[in-house]
């Protein structure tokens, strides 16, 4: 075999801003000029570089301008190709986003092609080139992903699910589902599930019925509460609800991913759905009992969940009778949390025992909480001097167990704003642990109820 030397050309360049009046913070160069550029057409690039080299070696007086001309032509070809790629990528993302948003509608090739302004035949070839699959396959996969989420997260019939994901014929839907998923929809609904629980409330709910998820978000309090179960090593813990989807790619894929609807934006949810069907459970509009039953039904443990809820209801009834004997329920209760150096007011969701105090016991919140916090975000951060605006007959003070939180609590209790509160003047402030009162799940709620009853009894 004839051996030939390898010739490698490397061109580097700097870009300078010629307009002196641009602000200093302005980007001095477009993004493509700050990294190494790859070549899409090596033949043409090689020809231009060879010409640049030839002109350089000739050393002609006007060679500099010729080299500049060839160099700009080379850059034009490379950058133009990169810009075209970016436009193509943006167009395909628009089509994919449209399919994801309108999967329940009729999605013909002509309709999708009209979005890009190309002939349907060209659209089919272009879609396959950009995504590696046909548009028909992508539509079907999107619909089946949504169908799996509905099968797992709702009690809808097969007929209803078929209609909601874009199929008029229930039997065709079932055949398509089995073809793509590998099992019939009814069997898929009943089979045991492996779960990634990315919200600590749902991890606690699963553990409460004896199901250990593959990956689970936990608080430090929950990790102590379920220390025995975690000691078996079957759960990979994530502390707090801060797991980015990219951090799950190395894990074995689960059957379903659980999160709540305040955790991830739509782009992040799509990344999760690439791994497995994802249930984004509505946190604010569902009670903790409803959320608990949903995750328990998902893993086939609804009966155990009902027994646990019945036991809680019995304990709650006894507790409510004691509260009614001791307190006037028309009195107002303020739930104030201290976490690091922040003060937060809570309503009847997001844990902090608001669901017990306001919903189960029937205490009244302060007027601002009733008008603004509960119908709004469910909580609000305030400055210390604004405490008097939330004045109440009783205060539940929830302090997290870290040095900064404890220091903030001590400073607060020395301040005039704190001393001006009605509850402080009357000696009706109850202190609770922030780690325990953070939760909005069966284990946390049961223990919160016990601690509240012990505090008011003492």
C-alpha cells in the first residue's frame, strides 16, 4: 500500500469590535466565533485553505488582500452552514412542540407540513432526517406516552383514554398500545411498577404502604423516620425536591416518575418523559389524602392506604373533640416558619400543619392570610416589621433545626414586632420542629397531629 503524508491545516483568528461606542458589556463576537468550528464540506474547505497557503508562499505584494478574501469566503461557507442548521433545528422543535400540545387532535401530514411551509413529501423526508424517525411514529409515541400517564394517574376507562389521546377507536388504540408498549393497556395498569419519586411527599406516601421506590426524594426527618427501610439499600435517596432531570439519565429506567406540578417547567418535564411516563400531580388543588391514595393505587396498595387513612381519621376525631373543649374555634391562628434568615407565613397547603389547623380543626387564619395567602401561592415571605399585619390569637412557630434558623428565632423573639403580637402577650405561642412540620404526607401529618395535641395539652 502506498503511504502518503497527512497534511493538516489549522487556521485560527481573533475578532475585534470596530465600533468604539458600543458598551463595554456588549458581547465582542457572535457565539460561533468563540469556539472551534467544524467543517461540513471538507472538499471545498480544503480547496480554499490550499489557495490561502499558495498565496502566502508566493509572497506577492497584494497577496494579503487575496488571502483575506479567501479567508472570508471560507468563513462565509462555514457560518452560513451553521446558521442554516440552527434554523432547521428551531423549525423541527416548533413541529415537535405542536405535536406534543395537540396530540389529541387529528395530525395529518398535510397539516404538519403546512406549519413549515413545505410540500408534504419533502416534510416526510425532512422530519426523518432531523429526528431519525417518521412523523407517524413520533405522533404515535407521543400519544402512547400520554396514554400511559392517564392509565397510571387516572381512573378513566380505556374508551375515555383512547379519545383523549387522539384515537376514536378503542380497539385500534389497544392494538397500537400493545404494539408500542409491549403489553395490553389493562395489564399495564395492573402490573407492579418501579418508581422514581422526585417529591418527598410521594416518597413518604409510597414508604407508608410498604413500597420502596428506586429513587426517592427525602427530607432529613423522613430519612430518620424510615431509617430501617432505607437501610435495606433498595432506595437511592435524593435529599429535598431538587433533582434535575439530567441527574437521572444514568439510572435504570423506571415504569413511572412522580413529581408535583410546582417542581418542573414544561421543558424539564419533557426531559423526564423521555425517561418514563411522568405524573405531575397537582399539589395545591389535591389534599394530602387524595395525593396519598393516588400514589398508593399506582403501586397496587390502595387497601393499605385506606386502612392508614381510617386510622388517622379516628385519631383526628378524638383530637378535634379535645380542641373544641379547650379553644374557641373563632380564634385566629398564625402559622409562621423560620428557615435560615427568612420568615414565611403559610396557609392550608404546603404542610406546616396548615391542613390540620385550618381544614381539620377549623381555626380561622388571620384576615390577610385568608384573603391573600390561601387563594394565592399558599405561602408568602415577610419582613419582621410586617408581623403585626398578621396578628393572631395563637401562633404556631415552626423553626428549622440549623444554627442560622435558631439564631433568627432568638433575634425575632427579642424584637418589638414580635412582642406586639396578641398571641405573644397572652402566652399562646407553640414552638414546633421545622423538619417534621415541613411534610404534607401521611407519616408527617400523623406525627404533626400528635405534637400539636401534646403542645396544647402541656
